[in-house]
């Protein structure tokens, strides 16, 4: 049953991106608004403080310069000065408090306890009188008071001493209506600018999201078609996107190419495995049917059928073992790497392989050093190569040769024979699973067609390579090259000592 994919919502990414753009734009606008709104109020209040400080200094200077001695004279001088500064909604409040006299001010209704007016109740007028009394009771310095009919008022009170030595309180106030008006203007401007910026951000985010999500939607469509069974759709050109999207599209196409190859290889593998298993099973069934058709088969006939069936069962067992080995090559724990002493390892391995058949076995010099590899898998690969050479050479006088050569940081094993060789167009295909250059002879000898495929899998697992070409003897030569070889450092001495410790002599095993 095929897995179900969630359907890609076309506007999902675009609207989420637009939402985040809008959120960030709104957040930035709010932060800037708070900073500008607060800064405007602070700047205007500082300007008002500076103005009322100058007005208070000028009023104090005029009172101290006046030739007034009694409280009444000082009050009259203050009244005359204030009379020249009429109060309005945007002008300055001035007042002078002289002990023993009524306050001198340009807004007398803010002082004293006037009666209710303009339809006000007694309680409302009493509350206004209480707030107005704050002008008289407030301490010296700057204060912000909320007064009736005036609103918020910034007040500065100073105590001065006139020529007669009398202590007089000078007060100056400025309404904060201009501050509130300026801040309301800032708020309106930011609301309009914020709405415009939000609309532009939403539009830009939607367009950007559409552009970014276009290759993703194409990728989802391609994945849906692949899931439905089509293996050929590709992204190819993502449509002039950024480098990241282009890299993603190329990686996606590469993944699909690998999947297509894997599926094709899997189908071919199943077909080949089925074909290889069908032959021995057909033989076994045929022999059993022949045996069953005889009412009283002879002992010789039973032994003949038993021998054939056991041979085919052995062939099936080898085939299954090889298939399991190839399946394990995809696993991480396929190799168990360790340091291998090359001369001893190759010498012992060659001694065992030279007993497999009657051939002219030749072993060249073996370089001294350590090879980092899995000894069991490497032995299996070399046995398969030598076994392949044995199968394709003549009995008694056929040549099977193993040479070991060193390269910088690498080692090379060459297995040569004097058999019929491998045609040029077959030298790569011989490493494919179930491929045979001579199918009839290999089946007759019990071969599965997986030996060289196993050699390549082991070479790939070690990070090496294996190739096939022609031998100088006229047959085939297989070259297995592996990395991680460290040559031995021999001590300085005679030439004979170095040869004895570095490379054993070549050995030949003849019939």
C-alpha cells in the first residue's frame, strides 16, 4: 500500500510568510512609534520647562528691581507687570504670592473659592476649588498639575527675596495642551504610515512567498507523480531562483535519478534471481517426477537423482549466500576494518588458494607494510578473482598469477591468467550481477554469476576500485586497488638485509 502524502496548500507558505512580514512590520512600527511618541512629549516638556524658567526669571528680576517696600507696593508692582501679560488658552499663567495680600495673577478664578458657574453643582465647584488650591500649596520647583478649565499645567514656583527683605513666591505655568496636540498628531501620522507599511509588507511578502514557494509546489507535484509510479519527472530548471533553491532542486533531481536507478536495478535483480533459481528448481522437480514415475526405482537411479538434487540444492545455497552478502554491502557494519600485515596475510592466503586446483600458480614479491582493511572480506574478494582465473584456464598448464604493487598510500592486487580473456565490450559488464561471458559453461560448473559483483561491492566498501583488462599472457587481468596502505620503514643496512625484511621472494606452485 502506497503512503499518502499531505496535499500542499498553495497559499500556505505565502500567507504564513505574509503574516510574519506583517507581524514584524507592525512590531517595528510600534517600537518606533513608542520611541517617537515619548521623545516628542519629552522634548516639548523640556522646551516648556525652559520657557517657564525664563518667564519666572524675568518676573523675579522685575520684582527685585522695583522700588517697593511694603507688601501692598510689591503686590501692586506684580499686578502691573502681570497686567501686561494677558492669559489665553496658549499663553503663560503668571502669579505672585505676597504675604498679607491677595494673589496677583492673570487668572484670578484659579485662586480663592469662587461660586458655582456654568451650571456646575456645589460638589463639582468644590472639587475645582480643591484642585486650584494646589497652586498655593505646591512646593517650590517644577510640578505638573491638573486644574479645572485649564487641563494639565506645567508649573514652576520659586521663592525670591525683594529689596525690602520680604520673601515672595513667584509662579509661572504653561498649559500642556500643545504637548498633547503634538502627540496626537504623531499618533495619527504613525497610524496612517503603519497601515500603508502594513499593506505594502503584506503585498511584498505575498509576492516573495509566491516566488519562493513556486519550486516547492513543483517539487511536491513531481513527488506526487513519482509516488503514483512515474519515475521520470524532474525539476530540471527551478526557474531562475536563488542559489539555495537551485541546489535543492539539483539535489532533488539527483535523488530521483538514484531512486530510478535503484528501482531499475531492483527489478533487474529480482528478474535475474528468479531466473537463476528457476533453473535448479526445474531440474529438481524434473528429477523427482522421473523418480516418482517409476513404480520401483532401482537403488542406482535413486542415488543418481539424489546426487543431482543435492548438487542443485548446493548451487541454490551458494546463490542465496551470495545474495545475502550483496545485501549486507549496503549496511554500515559490513566491514570490520583492522591493520593487516600484508606479507604474512597474502602468503598464507596464497598457500590456501594454490591448493584449489592443478594450475601454474605464481606469486610475485609482496611489499612490506600494513593495510587497513577487513581481512575476511579482502580474502573473499581475492579468492573470487583467483577462482575466476582458475575457471577460465586449462588444467595442469594454465597460468594463475598474483602480483602486489604499491602506490602512494595505496596497494594494488593484480590477478592474471592465460585464458581466453574478456572481450572489450564485456569488461565493465562482468561486474554486474548474474552476468556471464559464457553462461553455459558457468552454469555447468556451478557458478552463480555473482562472484565479480561481490568483488566490486567489497572494493567499493573499502573505498577502492576493481577493473578488468587484458593480461600480457593473453588472458584476463583484474586489478583490485585499495587505499590506506602504510609501507614499512626498514632500518638502514645491506641490500640483502633490506630485501629480506621488505619483500619475500616470489613463489611459484607448479603441478
